[in-house]
C-alpha cells in the first residue's frame, strides 16, 4: 500500500514529518533539524514534531545514543506507529495526551523525572543544561503475561532513545530476592520516599561518562593516584 505524500499540506505537520522521515531519510538514515526546517519552512517547533514521533514508538537517536553521529545529526533507527493512518471507530484511544491527563500524570509523579529524580528546570549535575519534563509511554509486561502502557513523567534526557524499552513486572519483582540486606534497605528507602537520591559517586560516574577521551584518561589517572 502506497504511503501518502509528505508534500500533502492537508495532513498535520507531525504526519508530514513522519512521512518525510520514512520515505526520504528511511530507517538508518541521518538528518538534521536544519534540514527539516528547510523541507518544512512553515512548521514551527520542528523539534517538537520529532519528540511527538518518539512518543509514538519511533526510535530517533542523537549523538548521546550513537557516538558516530555529529553534534547536530540524528538517525532514524526504526519507524514506530504509522501516524499518517487515521484512527477509525468509536472508543479508540487517540495517541495524543490531553492537557488534563498530562497534569494528572505530572501531579501523580510529584513533578519529577521517574528515571533520574530531577525536577523541572533543575540543572543536571554534570552540565549547565536544565531539565525539561514530559510525559512518556512505557510498556509494562504484567505478571499474567499481558502488556499495559504506563504514562510516566520523564525528563527529555532520560526519555530520548528509551521508547523501545519494556519493563517486565514479574522479573523485576523476582529480583528482590537476590538483593543483600544493605541493598534491600536502600531500595526500601527509595520506594518509601518515592524518589531516588543519587550519591556523589554516582554523579561523578555520570559526569565521567560524558567527558571526551582525553578528559576521561586524566580522570582515571587522578583516581588511580588517589588510591595510592
């Protein structure tokens, strides 16, 4: 079945961007936001259209996920939901998230990223970048073998490249039995507070992983010297 044309201006901007990526870039193809702006000069906030596609199962990597990419390059790894197809019939849930539902999820999650615990506008420890919170869909495999989609609050950094992940509830619960006493107490404290506090060592590790090779080598030398 032939796809609609991305040049069809009667389609919404997200559908047109998705069609262009699927047909012009293709899976594995590299593109830039500047290129998208040139193709769609009348579309404002072109980066938001890409985020919308990610929330619908499209995997689009940046240099953070694929070190072979340049700073301004993105790669279409895999196509998710065919957003250009109309959803028909009563009772079908739309793929979008309403403003009311968004506020409900943010309130439920305490207005923090459920993956890293950062709050909106807070600076990441290893950079001057400030967080932006959004709503992500996460697929959960339940203990009875069925799957469900959970809406959670995540910062943009945690959300990028993670839409393909699935949580296995039964396996996760079973792993509790393999924890030591100290690990159990630590996990119980996070669950009680419904928030994970990152220690200094974890923050240093995260910062180390973001540094270029030369700086990482210097870090390792200083660390080794400190060990005596």
